[in-house]
C-alpha cells in the first residue's frame, strides 16, 4: 500500500527504468493485521476488465515468520484503482509444512508459500510457488476460488503521478 503502477523503459542495454504513472491508496488493514502487508509475487494477469495479482504477505515473529499467498484485483483502465483486496489467504497447498531437507536459508522464517507465476486460461488459474525455500509446487484454482478469497476494496483513492 499504496499500489503503484509503473511504465518500464526496456530500450537499450542499460538498466530498466520505471516511471510511476499511477498511484492508489486503499484500505487493506484488516487483512494486513492478520497476515501482514502485501508484498510481491507473480506478474499481474489480465482477466476481462481487471488485472489479478497473486502475491504474498509475511506475519508472525522472528524464527516463525510465515509467508502466506494471497491475491487482489485492480482495474485494467487508468488509473488502475484496486477493485478487490484479499479477504483470506489463497488455498495453495503445502503438503508438509514442517518438512525440510536443508538448513533454513533465513533463520527468521518458519513456513513459506511464495507465489512465483500465475496464468488464467478458460476460468482456471495455474499458479507456481515455492515451499520453504527449497521445493516448488504447481496448483490449479478455479476463477471462483480466486475471487472468493477476495473482497471489494474499501477506501480507494486513485490518482496519477
């Protein structure tokens, strides 16, 4: 929060430069109070008049931080205001949350389900994600399952940069 939409300049051989074209503040405090602030994940995917962003949040205490998958939607039309925020975590399975073969990469982290990629085809989402920094998985959700994990965005204030 806030959501920022960037235009990227990928011309040339140098660094990729992002310029902010829109910003929108919205109230996601209810979700964040239970699961942490929204963070990165898979690139947004357009479905109809909206983009869907599969992302994650982090909550807990040092040594037991939990990375939790979630999603939100925002308008595909400028100023790209959020339409729906997460109501609950996405149901991406972690078959054995305590299983580890290797020492933790980050001692502060307990359990990780980190979405990396997402695509929606014919009403079905295929989402790839990492588990506990050492395994990966792919899950399939219906579009209804995706939207049922969201609720209408509240307190949206959108503008351009």
